[in-house]
């Protein structure tokens, strides 16, 4: 549960952190974080390992109460029905039988829907995740990339206004990573879904991010991607003098991030 | 064979019905144990229950309250075993998989050795422990029938009301938290229920039958079903079918029914693995 909830005045703001401090056992991991996430923004959470990215996600998901400050969700997200989450990994017991339909359908937990609406949502999520036609297939017969898509579909089935992804493309090859990111970019553009995406892939952030949060030294620098995805900012975040090796790849003309909020 | 079984009904009907109800109850709860990869935890909880029962017997003898201790596991003091089982399940249900595995192993070994040592000096102590570990359903009473019928109904009702939540909690706790489920509360509730039913079943029938019914029917069902939701009705069905066949065959061959039922469950698991492998 979020320890502090206050009405979010701007209806477009889905998540607002105000001087938020988070930590474990009295030891702060993040201090005085300020963040505003609006509908239709594609946020990339970047920073070295242990900088607090997952800690912030845990707080947003309600698994970690704030030590100080406030973390507020839009009232429409209070009951979690419009919040989707894709974990870094999901490793069910391999002896457990499950089909793609059942696995993705578990994303509907907590939603009160009739049978027709459930089916419609499942079909929509599977189609968007590129898994249409595989509903009856065993989850265990899927490739690694398809399983990752199933995780995304399980989050999408909630028709989230805020979608949180914790390094979802780790260990995936380039083509699958591209497919998942293209799907997310389409959601951001067409559904105005706000996305929080944790990754270490700077080149991906450079292509898709509308906004960036740089985690370093217990603090978070946040703002439009154009302002923060610069070598000097990245060097500061990763603690490297000069930052020559931290330049994102040149922009790919195929990528079409939607940056209406910039 | 069937006629022999029917002839034995007036004498053993409480034991038979209690055995089937325990099988249904444990198979339903066992789906979660198997789904969460906690099979060894099930064994450790049942073993801890035997330590509690042994302590109850020892305490009864030491205090001179044989009426409470009884001459077998049904003495009132053996309810300590239920308490121990609940405590064991709660203590080992949390933590990472490595830490949990270590705690479960420690618990199993401490309880197994402790139960024997506690009753080693008692005139019939080791015999009691052997009896408890090897299992028998014959001692089950009419009260056990009512108790386990109620527990089975509560378990089935709980599954009907919260099936998808239980599955999500078992398959992906992080997602469960994300959709608003309180993981610590679910963890404690599932562990407490597991400890309670395992403790009571161990007290009534012993370790082997309890552990067998807890894990074998869900394992067989996992090989036969295509979706996890079906495990909640296929596993109890297999448990009852094995129990029915086991008790009939055991009666005919004059063998112990609990062991026969568990042996049949093990056979069903082997066959199900073969069928499942062929289907894949």
C-alpha cells in the first residue's frame, strides 16, 4: 500500500512523486525524488545496477511504503485495475501445466468482467502481443521471446493506463526486442498509455523515450529525453569521467517514437 | 473383492470415509504445494507434526495424564502436533528459495531425530513413532469424518472463490502484488491452512498417507491436465479414486489400506508421467 496518497490535480498526471524517500530497514536507497508521469509518456528508467530503479518500481506497485515524502497515483489507478506490470522474469514451476490463454488470463485477477468482455480483452491483448492463434498452445511450448510476449500480453489484458516494465527485453535477441518496443510505442501513441520502462539499453532509450529518469547516488534526475540523454548527463549517472563511451547509438530512422509531450 | 469390502464396511466405514475425505482435502491443498514447488516443505511439516505428537505422548506420560496422552496419536495432547505443523509451515513459507530449502531441510531432520529421541526411553515409544510414520487409517473415528468433511468443504469453497488469485499467487507473486494482492497475508494464510490440515491429517492417519495424498494426486494431475485451474478438481478426483481402489484391494489382500492407497497413487503418477510425455 502506498503510505501517502493525495489527489493528483492534473487529470493527465498518472503518477506523482513528491520529495519521495525510499529504502529498506531505515537505510535510504533513494532520497527526495520528484517525478511527474503523464498519460502518453514513454519513460525510461536508467542507471547503474543498485541505483534504485527497481526500488522505485516496488514503491509504485505498492510493495514498498515511502520512508518519507509522497507517492500518489491517479484515482483511476487506486484499485490497480488499470495498472499493468511486466516483471523482469517469471519462472513458474515447470511441472505446472498452463496454456497461453490461461497464463495471459491471470492478468485479469481483480477485474470484474463478464465472460464476453474477458474474451474480448484476451483476444485484444494476444493480438497486440503477436500471440493471436496461440491461445491453446502450452506456455511451455513457446520460445523465450514468445514467453516474454505472453508476459506483456498478461499486463495488456488489464488495458492499463500505466504500464510498468522491469527490464523486459533482457536476454532477448534484437528482433524480439524491436517487436516488443514497437508494440509499446504503438500503445503509447494510440492508447495514450503511460509507460515506465527499466533498462540498461541506452540505444533503445534514445530511440523510444519521451522522458528519462537517471538514477545515481541515491537521487533521480528526471525530464524530457532530449535534455537528459546527453553524454555528460549519462556520464554523471554512470560515474564515468568524460562519458565518451556512453553515447547512445545514432537515431534509427525506422523508429517512430511519439513525442507529443515534449 | 467388492463383496469383501462391503462386508468390512460396518466395521471400518469411519476409517474409509475419513481416509477419502483426507485424500480430497490434502489433494486440494497439495495443488498449491506442488505449484509453488514446496513438496519438501510438505514432508517437513508432516514430520514436524510427528515431533509434536511425540512430545504430547511424552508429556502425558511424564505428567501422569495418560487420559490426555492416550495410548496412540489420538490423545488430546497430540494436538501439540497440529500446533507444531502450523508453526513449521509459517516459519518456512517465507524467504527466498535457497533460504527456504535450507530451513525446510533443517526442520525435517530436527523433527525426525527429535521425535525418535523424545520417545526412545518410553516402553512403547519407538513402536508409536514407527506406527505414526508408516501410517494407518484404521484408527480414524466418526469425529474425524465430520472434521475432515468440514475442512474439505472449506478448502473447496476457498478455491471456488479465489482460484485465479491462488494461481497467480503461486505462479507469479510479483504480479500478484502488482494487482493489489497482499503477498505477506496470502503467504501466511496459505501456510497456516497447510500446517493445520497437514497437522490434523498426520494426527489421524500418520505421515505416509498424509504426505502421499498431499503431493501424489496433484503431481499426477499436473501431467494429465492442460491448464492449472483443472488441477483443483482432477487432483481430488484421482485421490479419491486411488483411495477407493486402494482400500478395496487392501481389504481383499489383507494388507494395510493407507499404504496400498499411497502405492496406487504412486503408480498413477508413474502412468501419468508416461501419458504426459507421450502427449507432449
